[in-house]
């Protein structure tokens, strides 16, 4: 688990500089000297605050989980799924999917997405931090939503596979960004294209959950 660190201007600069290095170069390629220089502090600050490069890497994972967690907080605490109507559950899934898509495609959060993608490919202790502090909460909430929306139609295994498919569509447009652009002709940097991508993602989860009959044809045409 990441070492708890009090937030100061110095540690904030170190975390941001480390995030930039780790997201672009990975753990092995990142240089603590370059991180300290970018943060405008001495290398000894890394040892003092984080115990070294390993601790700093874990702290960055914890930082990402905290920042992303804020974005999902409303949907994560919006009440027990088993007490919600189908309408409210659908709105909850829409919100969760929209947040995920915007998070994955926003230039500002690109370093977060890159860091998480690296950990997905080669999981280590930092992935445990990301999973335990963020991913398990988001996945768990989506699984609860789908389970309740299914009203017994799907087994637990089917619900989890459906949840993975819903999450996977957002990951696809991020980790295969260039292919996504060429296949769809959509550029997330364009506001209208971004809205179309988000809209399509919100419609797609209904298809994934075998609720395709509820999709309004005119909305599908608007996203094409």
C-alpha cells in the first residue's frame, strides 16, 4: 500500500512530475533525478517523503485513484442499487459510462490513463493500489447496477462479464486511440465528436445488456 503523505506544495510538484515521467516512460525508464529537477526540488526530497522511487511510484498510483475517485463519487454514493428504480439505475449507468469515457479521452487526464494502462499490461503493487482504492469500487457499483437491472435474468458470472464489456468499450477508445479515430472518423479533441462518442457508449451498454429494444432509433442516428 502507498505510504500516506501529507500534501504540500513540494509533494504536489513531485507527484505531478513523477506522474509525467512514469506515464510516458514507465517505472524503469523514469529518472528520479529528472523528476526532482522537474519538481524544482532536491532528490533527497523523494527519499524523505516517499522512501525512494518505489514509494513514489505507489504514491502516484494513490494520487490517481484519489483524483479519479472524486469524479465518480456522486454515482458511487447515490444509494443502494437494490432500492433504486430501473429508471434511476439506467441513469446511474449512463453517468458512470459518461464519466469513464470523458476521463479516458480527456487530454488533461491522459497521464492517468497511460499510467493505468501500463499497470494493466504488467500489474504490480501499484495496480493493487489502483484496484483497491478505485477500480473495485467502480466495477462493484456497475455490477450492482446490472444485477438489479437484470432482476434475476442473468447469473452472477453473466453479470460480471456484462460489466466487463461495458467498461471495455471505454478502454478501447483510449488504448487504441489511433485505430478508433481511423475506424470511426471521430476525433475526441472535437467537442461534437466527443459528444457522439459518449452518446454511442451510453447506447452501447443497453445493447450489451440485451436491452437493445429500448434504444430510440433517432438517438442512434444522431450518433452516426
